[in-house]
């Protein structure tokens, strides 16, 4: 019974995390399809992806939300692999992602098209997009291939998330000491000590 209670408690504590992971995975699939569809269009359709994303989102709630940084970087890599230039990739992915991050990506892409410097184009972007700015800087300033840098940044982001998850698991193990002790100590006393004490008491009284 105690083991069942502990298992139920652990599952209840982990349920929100698993639900969040599943929701992020679903949003990533939806956004990836939108990005691939929009990025395959020629550059003369600049801005069309944004208009279609807005038109397609009318009358329904936004189903993209805030994506993990690694997923965002992989979406940008998919866009540039499809032949999109850096400004168009930023516009397409930003239009599909939405939210503050999406607006920051679109603003950076538009500023680059207008001739702004790299740092000035990202001046108003949310802090979470700093990793995107660093990954794409060599491609814009020196002509380096953007996809490998985006993949490397995505891998580093995933490694950071894995390390954070391991640290959280270690903290959870520490936090579980008291609940587990509170569950198992009474069971140990009832199952292990009480029968021995009863047996000894019966022997002493009987003698």
C-alpha cells in the first residue's frame, strides 16, 4: 500500500512535466510543417508566409506557443536548407512561431533587409533570441553556411536542457527523502518491529 501511494505521488508530480513535453512536441510538428511550406516558396513571395499564417490563425487560438530554443534553431536550419536567405528564414519562422519570439525574428529580418547592421537589427529582440543571433552572425557577416552553426547551437541547447533536467532530478531525489521516510518508516515499524515486540512480550508474559 505504501509503495502504491509513493508511486501515485511521484506520477502526480511528474504529470505536468510530461504534459508540457507532449504539448511542445505537438507545437513543434505544427510549426515545422508551416515553416517548410512557407520556406519552399521563392523569395519574391516575401511576407506572404506571414499573411497566410495570420489568415490561417483567424478564429482559432494560437497553437504554437513558446517553443524550445533547440526546436526554434532547427526550424531556422530547415528554412535555410530550403534555400531561404537569412532575412527570409527569420521572417518565415517568426511568422509561424508567433508570440514575442516570432515578432523579434520578423523585426530582425525586416531590419536586415532595410540595411541595418547585424547588432542593430537584433537590438529589440527578446533575450532568448540571443542564441539565434550568435549562431547566424558568421553567416551574415562572413558568408559562412548557416545550417551547421544552427545545428550546433541546437545541440548545445539540448545538452543544456539535459543538464538542467538532471540537476532537477537530483533536487527531486533530495526532496523525496522526507515523504518517502514518512511513508516507509511507519510501515517498517508496523511490519518489522511490532511483530517482534508482540512476540517478545507474549513470551515474557507467558513465562
